[in-house]
C-alpha cells in the first residue's frame, strides 16, 4: 500500500484518530463525540464540530454542517493524502450519522444496500462504496445479472440471503469472469448481524436506567437473526466454497495469511459463526457428479486471511479466468457500515480494494431471498405501439371511472322540504276502506256495508240532536 509517511503515522496511532462514540437509545440524548483536538492536529475533532455545528451533546447534521464538512475533507492541511487518510475520516463521519442521534430515533437496518436507508444503515454498504470511490472507482447499484455487467471491472455481491448462490447464478458469474478484461468478483457471506453488534456496544454506554430497554432490543435482534440462520444449509458444497452452519460463534483474536500483516486482530472485532470453507476434494467430486465441470477447469483456492483453520477471505481462480478472480468473504463483519468504524477493519477493506485493481466501475449487487434474477440478454424496451395501446387502455379506464363516479355522485344544494301528509285526516280512512272493498270484488257486499254505515251514522246523528232539544 503506497501511502505517504503521514499515513503511516496515522495508522500507527489509531487511538488519536478514532473517536470514542457514546451512542443513545431513542428518546434519550446521550450522543457525543469525545475527541481531543490537540493544537488543531486532530482533524476528527474539526470534522465532528463541522457536522454538528457545536461541541454539545446533540449531534444533528445540517446542510450548512455538511458544506463545512466537505470543505474540511478537501482541506489538504487537515486531512493527509492517500486512501486511508481520506477514507478513515469519511468512515468516521458516516458512522456518526447512524450510530446515534437525538434527532434520529429510528435505527436504519437495511442489509447490503448502499443507497436510501442502506447508506445510513448499520448493515449497509454505503461506507464501503465510498472507499471504492475514494480510489477512483465509480460505484453503481445493481439488482440483476445481465450482459450490461460486462462493462464493469468489479462486482461486490452482498446478498441478504443465507442460502448460497444457485447453479444459474454461479454459471453466469463464471462466464462473466471469463474475459480478457481484468475483473474481480467479491462475494460476502450473510451470516453477520451488525444490529446485534450495535446494541451490544451500546449496552456498556447507556445509564443503568436504560439498560433494560437496550437488553430487550439486543435479545430481539439476536432472536431474529437466529431464526433467519435456519435458512442456511447445514453442510453444502457449491464449488466456490463449502457452507457450514453449525459452528460456535466466536470472535477472531488471531489472524494469518497475506492480508494479516500489520493488522492487530485483537482490535479488528471480527466475528464468525457460519463458515465458507475451502471445499475438500471429496466434496468437489460429489458436487461435480451432480453439476459437471463442462468446459471449465478445476478451480484453485488460496486463503488470503484466516484464523487458525477458519478461512475469512479466500481467492478462487480458474484457468479460463486468466488473471481474474473471485474473493469469498466469510461475512460482512469488517466490510459493512458499522464494522468499518474500526481502524483495523478499514485496513482490511483497503486490502480488498487493492486486490480489485485500478480505477474502474464497481457494481454493488443487491439481492434478497433467492438471489438476483439472471438475464442472458437485456430485456427489450417497450415498443411505441405497445406504449400507445397502454395509453389508450388507461384512458378508457379513466373515462369509465369518471362515469362511475358521476353515477354515484350525491346531489348537492339547499335542502327542500317535501310534502308532509297529515296523520289525523279521516278521509284517508275512507280511501283505505274503499280500496279494501274494491280489492274484495264483491259489489253487493260493498253496497250493504255502505248502507249499514249510513244507517248507523244517521241514528247517531239523530240521537245526539234529540238529546239537545229543550223539555216542554
């Protein structure tokens, strides 16, 4: 790694650069960056002040603070030249955005994404993409495997899937690596949960009254991760690597291999449980009996980073690939956003970028369960005729919808009082009786009833009149 003497001094004294971050749980303001700015030689103190606008407890980035931050990053007197000097500062700043903040009570947890919530997620890849860009790469986001990837030099695949790639995806990427152009494929295993690591780190920082809340969140995140780990095969060889799920979870305290030089394993904070091991000969023979090699030669394996017998980074090559290679990373415990706060992890990420070669285009391949879809030819764009049909159909549905709305549209205006019928009108009784007699259809019966009614009415009328006559 060709860095200036100032960079080496920076790497030899990581404690002077890395700030001590005290995070906060939602609803409690405890976020502060405790970094001594001694005689203006510590750029992190300047950057934290530029982002927050003050040195108080609240860490609330603003547009003005971001502009100040950019000016400080571009200031060559404050930031050493070279990759690690620039990127370590960017990493610390981005980490401050998602570690905590009184104005951001929701923890971003999108896995393996570099844009949107992934840029500020503890499980995202926004920081790693920034490190690539600081080396001259142009980072793009991809969600499918298609021939357009032939214009890219690097693919970083961080699947949110515990299952290994299927046969179709592996064969496509094998063909992608078979090229005269220098290409590198980086596959990052899923078996790491930065959310649990976040709450575990936070547990030792919060006051006693809030430890119960943090413990609840820690237990929830671990249980969710443990439930999803059941999707991981117990023992399966997929030629690139062999998946082994049921291994004890442990922290790596010893590193070996070409990438281990100059890395303090005790400070790297790398965790492993599920393993992506180098396949054994018997596993490969059994695999090739189901999936023949075809025109491809047997792969070769070189462990670049390991801990005793545990492979952390493995390089896979084939004769047909030429100088191209596949890097199999056990998990994202030193490549995701939250782990890249660690100084040693940033150096390991720098090793990975060095292996990827010179500046070019890097595709961050994002996928969920089942992996990305594979297209051997680019989907054809919709023709003008199809577009016209779609527009006409949409217009017809619009007109039909408007007609339906007018049919059920209520009538608006001033209310009008309708004709009210009198409930004490005796003529209504006569009309109702006449309607019943007419419905009976017996004319003689109707005449008898009417005559009977008249006799009764006349007698009652005469009786009342006689009772009112005076006596002589």
